[in-house]
């Protein structure tokens, strides 16, 4: 059996398209011969480092995104709901603290990535399904609790997430994405024969499968019957 | 048999992603129960009308696009090759005259759209495969000739393409796309149960199939 191909997923919980990419890659980690590595990153830093602006600042793009996400949500079975004030959630409040928290969860996790996966998902649910805050420590506690972390674990992560070590880890992951040419998130980097194949967004899965020698089976690869 | 769903494809030959979308939709017009309507438009007008900028102006986007197009070209079997100076081709020289020419071909075409399809393809080949000009009348003649138009047809189109009628037709098509919320091209508008489903870009075919009740297969 050939060795697993390493696939890195750079993401930020403030990004709705990242949630879609995240859920799809989590489903495919068992369907494809890959080793999925979650790389929490900071979208604001990607924008700054690449000189790009979020798509939502162009009025027609914002309106299109709203409809696009609604259709993709249904198609990919990811329960996205726009926050009541997306601009406030995405641009004013942002995600720096949230991604530091996620980074801290990952830094503490000794075995695998189940915790960072679940905490990330709970944070997406807060902002992109339940219209809740993701900037306050109380918000992180609630998300971590729902993700199954114990009270003492949560306490340790809260003590850790504003440390220099964690801030640097997040900066480093974000810089990694920029070094791969990122101008937004999600970014998927597939390591094939020593070469990185970089895919931006959540609409390159079929091409990605082709490039890494796997088969694209649609949004739910683990369901037995072929989905139309 | 249910009536065909009308699917409009708004495109500009200066846009490489439009070429991919165009070839895929031309292949699907026989595989899906659709009536494909080609809508030549002006990308420069879309950008202006939506306040957007071309992706290539962001350095990382430009570099990514180059690799992305190369992979998509191979996967979709559309023979894309970057021009030697993409910035000059796309931003300085542009496509206003070219799209007026395409509009004029379509305006003269009485039966179907074979000619406008072929001329569009020849223009894409010029800029996005052969690194040739698409701003001069001689370029349009050559493209139209390769597309199978006769000398007299070409002469008529050359006389027509700078007329007010054609300029207005192109403006109108472009405005149509903007009214559907365009901020770039290609734009595919599928009319399903009287409602327009709008898809931007050439990476929504699987979702499009799902939304219009058709099946998406690897488009070779």
C-alpha cells in the first residue's frame, strides 16, 4: 500500500467557504489515501499579506456570495446561515482571538486532531449557524465545552491562547499559507511526489482528486449508494 | 418530454475562465435537456458597472491563476496558453472591438448560433493559445475565415460591427449580466421554473447540474 499523501488545510472559522472545505476534507480523510493536517490560520493576516480585500466589499460579490453559500450549504450538507450582520461579524469583530484559541487547542493536543477539529466546528456553528459571538473568552469556553473538552482543559487553553508561543504559531501558519501564494482561505496544499499542489477555495475538489490520483465521489463519499 | 430549460452564457473572449465555461456548456448542450443561448458581453463593462477589479491585479491571485488555468486546461481539455504579456493583452488592449465583432456575427446569423460559436472559439484561440492580436480588423477577418465565414459575410460583419445598433446590443447584453448581479465573467443563468439561477465562473457545474435537475459527469 502506497504511503498516504499529506494534505494541509489552511482555514479560519470566520470564513464560510472554509467551513465547506473543512467538512468535505474531513469526510474525505477516510475516503482518500491522505493524511489530513489541519492548519488553523488568520484570514485577516492573509488579506494583509497579499494586499487583497475580502470579496464582500464589492456589492455584487456580496449578494452573489449570499445566494451561493445558501445553495452550497444545501448541496454539501453544511448548515450555513448568514449572521444577521455579516459585515460586523467578519470585518469589525473578526477572528484573531478565535484562531489563537483554536491554535492553542491544537498545541495542547498530544494525540491526533479530534479536539481541534471539534472546537473549530463549534466555532463555525456559533458564527455561521447560530449568529453568536466568537470574540469573547466565554464564547470560546462554550464552544470548547460543546466540543467535549473538560473544564480543566478549557482553563488551560484560556491561559495559553494569548501567550507569545501561540501568537507566533498562528503567525507562522498564516505565513506558511502566504508562502504558498494564498490570497484568501481556505487553502488546500496536497503534497504529491514531493511537489505541493495548491488549491484555493472549496470548488476545486474534482480537479484536486484528479491531481492526486483519487476519485471525487461528491459531497458525501461515505454514503454507500451513488448520489445523483 | 419536458421542455428544454433555457441557459444563458454571458462571456467575453478576453476571459480564459470564460473559454472553459464556454467549451463545457457547448458539450453539455447535447447532454442536458437545455437550450443554450450565447450572450457575448464586455468584461470591461462588467468590471466598471460592478466596481470590481480583475483578479490579476493582486499579485498572489495572478500567480495562482496562471497555475490554476494550466491545470484546468489539461483537465477540461481546453488548450489554454498564457499570452506572453497577459497584462497587455487583457488590460491594455482589451476586448471591446472583439466583442462588438462577435455581437455583429450573432446579429447577422439567421439560423442557430454555429457561426457565433465558431468565431468566438477562433478569437479565444488567437489570444489564449496562439498569443495573437484580437483588436485589429485583420485579426477579426482571420478568425472569421477560420470559423468558416465567406469573404462577403466577413465584409458585411466588418461594416456592421462599429454601428450604433451593434454597440447598443453589446451594451444591452452586458447590462443584462449586471442586472443578474455579475461582477465578472463567465456568468451562466439557468431558467428553472421561471426563476433564474445564476452561477459565476467555471467551477459550479456540479452544483448547476444539481440545481437544474441534470447529471454532472466528467466533461471530456
